[in-house]
């Protein structure tokens, strides 16, 4: 993890942007750093210290500024120490102390409000594209797959495959999910209640429950396959609680997330009323300053988890958008190529059978991305956060690459 603050990195990026001749606008930096639509808003949030860019975003920004990521990190680290020294110098007069504490109190409330706004915006954006991908690809594929009789039972990862790696790679985990989805389809086709006919979120919840909490051929619970020696809480990959209940995906609990990012402000509730007083005693000032410092520390400690959550939501939304556009188009092409009902496995032909298997893989990837437990990032300690970031990055990279190759 880095030692620089989001505020320091934002200041450094803004200064380098403005130092360009002619001065580079936020829109121009966003465009050159491949931020896409609405990128200037993201750059603005970075420069205001609300969000610190992830590694791949920082590399793109550095390139646009004709710098290296290491140069930006070093300058931000130096600026972080400089800001800390400045803030360590307390005013002598009580009146000046009161004014400073009031200013810091207002900054905390503004930062918390902005964090909540960002979280809600990104959560709602993810939920929207997730629901489109769920309804137009996942459930549509299930409906088509149920009409095919005699589909073979897919092979699931064996105990030997799992043990030979020391931990379960993303490929094996998604293969296991896809196998469970296929079995849920087979069960629904035989008269079970998990089919798309159940409708919307309920059907999706049934399939996610089957894939996340089913068992492999060895009897090992698939929900434990996020690294044999690791727990779901540590890797935050197979949480799926909102999904299994028919929810809206990783950001289904948008209100929960916004509540969590706003939590540091709760530290100010007890003493906050002192801010409204025109005069306060030295004892009251000390009490409020202590509360303000505690809230600032809480914000600083949660910054890296917040940044990780924002990065995951951005990347997951992009994957879902690709699925909702290109995946649904590819599925429609496959649907048109299918023989008329009643269909059996042999009537699909080799090419149709391969597409069936590929769409199972896409469904597994979609489920793996949707079930990332982003709320766990906010509460994670540094060591756990490093492990979670690594595992989540692997899942997102694998899903993105696999989906692009297939559709």
C-alpha cells in the first residue's frame, strides 16, 4: 500500500496539469488518460482528494502528464509529509483554534457527503447495467438452455485440480460456477423451480444460490473455493448474499454502502453542536478537536478501502456494459441459429454445442463479477485489503478477457 494521502496525490496531479503550456484542462487530461464519458468528473474528484486513482488509472494519468507513476507517487509522498507538518502547528489563541477546528469539521462533513454521493452514483450505475445483463443475457440464456434436452453434465473441477494449485485459480472457480449453473438449468428443465419462468430476480437468485453454495463433484462447497486456505471474508469473492436472495448484485446494498462511507462523520455527532456556538470554553474546544481528529483519522484509514471499492465498481460496470451490449447480441445470433423446438443436444451440431458451453462460461464470469463483496473492502485492514485487491483484480481481469474472447 502507498504512504501518500488522496489529498496530496490530488494536489500533485492538479499542479502538473496546470503547469502544462498551454494549461491542460480536466477534460483533456481525462481524455488522454482514457477515462471515457464523464471522465472530467473523475479527474475533478481526484484533484479534490476525494478519490485516489488505482494503479492502472495512475499509470494512464502519469503518461498523459509525461511522467512516471513512480514520480507522481514520490511527489505525493513528499507532499503528504509536508501537509502533516503544516497541520501539526496549532494556533496559539483560542479564537484561532476555534476557527481552525470549525474549518476542519466542515471539511470532514463535505468529504463524507461527497463519498456518499460518489458511492450512490456508482452503485446505481452498476445496478442498472447488471440488471440489463441479468435479464437480457443470463436469464435469456437459461430460457434457451432449458429448451435443449440431453445436454451433458459438465465436468467440474476435481480435488486433484484444486490441490495441485495450492489455491483455487479464478478459472477453476468460474468453471465450478458454470457447472452449477448448468446443473440448475438441467434441474429446471426437469421440472424444478429455478428456471427463468420464475421471473426476474427470483430466478437469478435461485441460480446464484446453486452456483455459489452448491457442491463440486468431491463434495467440497463451492463457496469455499476462493483459495482453499482462505475464507470468503478475506478474499471477498463469493459473498453473494444479496444475489442469492434475488438482489441486484454487488452494489445491491447501495444504502448500506453509503452508510458505511459516511460512518466516520458519526464520530462528530456527540460534540458537533459545539461548532454552532459562537463562543465555547477551552474544555469544549479540546473536546471537539479530539472528535474532529478521530473523524479525520477514520477517513484516512478508510481511504484505501474506499479507493479500491470505487475502482472495482468502475471496472465491474464496464464489464457489465460490454455483456449487456455485445453479449446479448451474440446470444441473439446463437438463438437464431438454433433448430426449431423440440431441441436435443445432438441437433445443435458441434458449433451450436460449443456456443452453449461458451455462454455457460460467460454466465459464470458474470456471476463471479456480480458476487464480489465490495462492502468488505471498506472495513478491511491493510494486510487483508492487499489480499482482497489481488484476488478481486484477478477475477475482474479473467472475466473481462474471457468475455471479450467469447462475445
